[in-house]
C-alpha cells in the first residue's frame, strides 16, 4: 500500500499539481462528450443503432410470443405498427429521437395498443410476449368501446 501511495505522489509531483491534472482530465472528458454528441446529431449513427436494437428486441419477442402466447407474431408488422402509432409511420423521426423521447413515443404507442389491441395485434404480442397467456387473451379481446371514445 505504501508503494502505491508513493507512486501516486510521485506522479502528481511530476504533473505539477492535483488541480492541473484534474483540469486536464475533465477537459479531455468534456471534449470527448462534445465530439460524441456531434457525431450522434450530425450523422445517422443514432438512428441506425436504435433501429438495429429495436429490431433485435422485436424479433426476439416475436419468437417468444409464438411459444408463450400461441400467436404467430410478425416482428416486421410489429415495427410498422409501432412506427405508425408513434410517429405516423416516419421511421427517421422515430429512430432519430433521443432515447428519453423515443421511450415517451414508445409509451404513447403502447397506450393506444392497450386501448385498441385489435388494430396492432403483432405489436401487442411482441410487447406482452413474456406475460401470461390468459392475460394476453383477455387484453386482445377488449377494445375500448366506441361510446367512451365519443364522450371524451
């Protein structure tokens, strides 16, 4: 332990001071974060990555839905349904969102799917793939009544 302390003390003596070292490290961190943010904002990297991960999620959960829920969910249709509900089908608009906003759009689409499951059965199956079969059947058979829709 004493050798570690001595090594650190020697390192900081050669750097000059703790303040200079911390300033250099924090400046490097700030510059790195600024460059990463610029890459995400200027290039389609964010959109490509988020779409890749979403497709992986939907593919995996479509397979799980086929086994657990006995529903032949199609992940391609589920993605189309999600995009239609979240951003009126605009792929770039959805996947280019910052992750917090993307999750907000995802949640808004999920609320619609729960209220009107017959419109987006593939998406419902993918989202509830790990749930109970009886719960899936109960939700999938109960669209929000049209009378309630007109009163609100």
